[in-house]
C-alpha cells in the first residue's frame, strides 16, 4: 500500500455504532464503540466488528469479537491502517443526554 493512502470515513451511524468507509481499493464496515474493550476489541481497542472487502466486494478480513477471517501478510497493513483510524475517531456521545 502506498503511504499516501488515507482512510476515508463515508458514514457514521451513531444509533448503532456502525461506521463505513474506504481505504484505497478496499471498503469496510465496522462496529466502533466509545470505549476500548480487552475482550471484544481488536487488540483491545474500540473496534468490536470489522468487515473489509476487496475491489470485487469479497470479504477478505473479518473480525467479530475474534478472528473469523484473518488478514494475510499482504492484507495486514490495510487492516492496521483502518483499525488505527477507527480507534482514533472522536467519541460518538451516543449515551449523552
């Protein structure tokens, strides 16, 4: 992956915590919570579910509280960039009254 690629967030649903976006030729959907979780988050982070698809819309990486489809060595940087961007998103304040 080229270093100039940026994770683009295209949709944030604050009612159910789903986030959608793109990274290069990849698309993703993720369930992102305000607080990190050692039990459910990727590397103890805020992402509890993650689906990354390739340019043909095939799921190539899948996390649902555990690895369902692990990234290959070449896909790992894609997953890492997306998870980093999601973990750094501002909190949604879903529970704020």
